[in-house]
C-alpha cells in the first residue's frame, strides 16, 4: 500500500538523493557487466531516427505495462523535460492502460500524482539520465 | 520493503483518500479512452452468469498472481462486502499461491494483515467499485 | 505465431499425449520437491469451502492474466467438466481481459477456439487432474 | 520452441485467417464487457495529441517487453502501415530490449524475421485494426 | 516510490517483525495447501546435489528478475549467511540485470543498499528460512 | 499449444538454424544499442567470482520463472556443456518451480523433454554463446 500521499514531497527528495547515491555506489563497484549495462541504458535514449521525446514516451509505456513506479516517475520527468504535453502523456498512459489492463491503475494514479506535482514545481526534474 | 506494519491504519486511510482523490482527478481529464476503461472496469464486476462474490474472487486471484498490493487489498475488501468467508478467501489465496509461486508470499502476508484489520474493523471497506 | 489453426486436432491429441508422458517422466525423477509440488497442485483444486467449479474458474483466470496457453486450455477443459456454462466461461474471460489488458487477446482467441472444439467434441476432456 | 522458420508463410496466412475468424466469433458472443474492450482497443490507436505512428510504436514496445509474439508482429505491421522506417523500428526494438532484458531476444528474432518478410512482400499487412 | 532511505533501519526491523508475525498467523490458519506450500518452500533450499549457497543465489536471481524487493533482500541475507562474497552477489545481480533488463535497476539499488547495511551490521540476518 | 512432440527433432534443427541466421541478421543492422546488448549478454556468462556452470544455472532459473522456452532450452544446453548433472538441473528446476509456481509446469515439461533429447544425442548442443 505504497501511495503518493499529501506531504510526501520530502519522500520524493529523499528518493532522488537515494537514487543518486546508490547509482554512484553501484558504478564504483568492480563489476564491468553492471557498469556497461548502465552506460547502455543511457545510450538507449539518445536522439537518433526517433527524437528524445518519442524515446522517453516509449520508456514510459514500457515502464507502465511492467508496473515499476520508480521507472514510471523517472520517465514522466524525462518526457516533461523533452517537451511532452499533458495530453501526450495521457495518451501514452491510455496505451499502457489498455495493453496492460486494470492492474496498471494503481500505478497510473501515482503517475498522475507525480505529474501534478511536477507541474506545480514540487518535484524537481532530473538533470541527466540516471537510470530509471 | 513496503510492509503492513503496526500503526499504519493511518496509512490505510491516507491511501483510501489518495485513491478517491486521484480517481476523480483522472476521470476529470479529457481522455476518453482512460475514462471508458474505468467504466468498463466497473461493469466487469456486475452480477451476470456469475454472482458478484465469484467475480470478486476472480479479481482477487488475478491480482495475487500479478502481485499488485493495492489491487489485492481492494478485492479482499470487495469479497468481504460480497459475503466471502475467511475460509473462501484462504482457498482463493491458496490457488494464487500455487499458480503464482513463492514470489506471491510477501503479498499474501500483506493480504492477510489487511483482512485481519478489516475483520477487526480497523480498515473501512470501500462503499463502491472504485477501480483496483 | 502459434495459433490454433484448422486441422490441428492432431496437435491437440499429440499435446495431450506429450503432457501425460512428460508428467510421468518428471514424477519418476528422484526429486522430492518437484514431486511434492505436483501433489500440492492436485490438492489445490479439491472441493472445500469453494466448490470445484469455482476453483477451476480461479485457476483459469490466473492462467489468463499470466498468459499461459497450455494452462488456459487445461483449465477450460476442467471448468467444462465441473459444469461451467459458456456464459460463465466468457465472464471469467472478461475478468481476465480487463485485469490483464489487450495483451491477453491472442490467448483469448486460442481459448475460445479450444472451447469451441471441446463443445463440438473434437478435443477430449482430461480424465483427471494432470497439472496445468 | 516456436520459431519463425523458412516456409512458414503459410503459417502467417493461416494465423491471419485464424485471428479474423476468432475475432468475429468472440464479437458475436453476448458478452458486452469483451465487446466493449475490443472497441476500446481500436479507439486507443486513433490519432490524437500523438499521431498513429507514435501510438503504434508505443503498442509495439509494450508488446515487446510483455513478450507476446502475436501482438509484436501485429504492431510491426501497423507501424509499417503508418510509415515507420526500419531504423525507427530498430530503435523501438532497442528500447524494448534494454528495458525488458535478454529474455526479449527470442521475440526480437521473430520480430525481425516478420519485418523482413513484410518488406519482401511475403506477409500481408493487416487492412484494419483487428486487436493485437 | 518506495526507496531504501537513510534512517529506515527501523523499517527493516519492523518489516522483519511483520514477516515473522504474519508467517505465524498464516501457518495457524486451517488451510493445508498454504501450510504445505510453506513447508515445500523451506525444503527447496536444503543442500542436495547443489549446495545451499548456490541454491540461495538461484533464489536471489529468480527474485530479481521477478522484481520482488522483499524476496530479494531475504535471499541477499540468506546468501551472505551461506558464505557468498560481495563479488559473487554482484555477478548474480549482473545476470539478473541482463536477463531482466533496466526495469530491474530500482530493485538493484535497494538490494545493494540492503547488502551495504548487512555488511555494516545494521540489518540483522535471518536466523532460519522463513519464506521469502 | 506449443508442445515438444515426438518427431520434432527437425524442428530443433530448424530452430537452431533460425536462431543463428537471425542473430547474424540482427548484428548486421546499424543499431549500436542492440549490438552492444548482444555483446554484454555474452560477457555476462564469462567465468569470474562464479564459475560458468553456476552462471548458466542462474540464467536457467531466471528463464524458467520468466517462462521463455527458447531461453530455457538454450541454458539447459549451456549447463550440460558446463558439466551440470541431471540432478543439479532438476534442483534448479525445483527452485524455478517453487518460486514461479504451477504456471511454470508446461515449460518444465518441455525443458525435461529437451534435456532427454540432449542426453540421447538427438539435439546438438550449441558451440558458442549465441544469445538465449
């Protein structure tokens, strides 16, 4: 029962700090496969035949149907950074909802709550790709 | 590590409020696919060839094997409302556990904790179908 | 692209023989955990607080949302054996479809095709619980 | 071990016929939830804030990470119809592969084989949205 | 957005107590299938042709790709108990990451945080197999 | 209903040829993310703190719980190559079965059938790591 309740802007900040600290910790580890995977993850969302916004929308819908809250809020923030509108985000949500089913609904609620707080300026967008 | 700890009846109430508030927020959005999906979700559990209790047990076992805590506690509450006994709920849990495997166990613990609190009157049952 | 095409009644018979042969092979192996799991799987669908038909409908919806064709056709046959009507099966399909999303549709097509053949007498129902 | 082997253009045609026949069969059934779900599925991919090509790419990546071969080949064909280039499809594949992991690789092989046959004209594109 | 933040050693202790209490509660229930499943779960990790450490690493990678935080931290602790080194754990993480994809990353961060706290002595290892 | 029937040794050979041909086709494509992912996949199973057999057993159990037949048969062959005994493979199967549940059973039947054919010499082991 992990909701996105009133007053958890502190939790968002704590979570962002936790993610950065643990990413650094993981990348300092002498495991080359893990480090290369993180580099590949960053490379995946670089512009190419598809622009960054489209790629981030793809990352968002994949995260929705696989139902990972951290990945969803990460990609919502990246989509906003890349210029996606609220309507574009909701159409992406609708694809995730129809493909993935009602089991996606609790994650959709938290995604919309996160988006609302981003638009109010309560949640700081990420400044660089930092791995889901 | 999201457990159902002592003293989180407040979290249950916060969660219920969060769910209602976000459902209203989502349904106010001009995205017809999302709104129709929510309507269809409600229609799914109406009585038909199968009664409401059986349909809610089906929703519960589907939520268990897909491992969504919010959906599980929602359907546990709906099953109770529809008259399911503790033994019927545990037999439904057992199908979910055997089909879905030991990965279901942490969700089963939280489901039983939620059921215990419902039976003690600590957790308010939902008054209407409000989407997983 | 594994469909349920015209003319694959032979495939159904081959599949049934394959399942029986492999179940015997697996149970002859000196691995007690696997053998106990198979025994537990059989016990799960015995009548209790819930009757056999309800339990098989639970097994069916769990198989649908987890998208396992073999398990789905197995439980469709068991549900028919236990007296489930076509309308009850379709309501169970509808719960699986709404909870699991459009990704369930290809499995639904094969489930309905299998049900049609069962009702025409083309596909032999299983004579005993033989493990998904 | 269901591969996309040489000489299974017949299987593609059989599969397409099977899909159409079963969709008609399912929609003829008096289950309103299932019928409404199919209508909603069609509506999801209509142009809106996002164009059809982007929506079909979203459907494709969701199908990839959920690993449904029928859905993947369906959306590959729809993406081609909507004007997606081979490079755009491969970038969508790359997002699906990185988000979903190496478990996606067997499905990627079948997706590329299907795309190759589409580009050679061996596999007929679908003429209308017909549900995954 | 359930992270493993600074200061949640209390949450770890609460979670451990919750797990033990709920396991006892579940095993006290007159449902034989559930009780037998728990016994079988314990038996699965007993030494045999494979030693305990290898079996716990198998349980860990299965939990990683199925993305269950409680199961992951449980098996990390069991692996440590069975003598797995940090490098062996990271190689197991790397298999889980490559097979399961970037969707595993948030769980990896929490796994490494849990491992760090175990190594600092902040998190008590489990004294016996207590079911995921 | 994709079983591993009598007489499908031809299908195994066709499948192996298909896999090799499509891997070459995919690696010839100018998509660096996909190519790097394939290289990383190979690197993951190189000996390190854990030996090759243990890593392949990890890959096998991950494939079992994620229920990918191609990946399962691939890793069964790799495990045999690396010296895993039938008992070790069955203990790995038992972990996958208990963690993943009865939904794994159809895949277990096909895995044991593939192992039987490998041991009879009917199915050629793979000569190098070629990506699941």
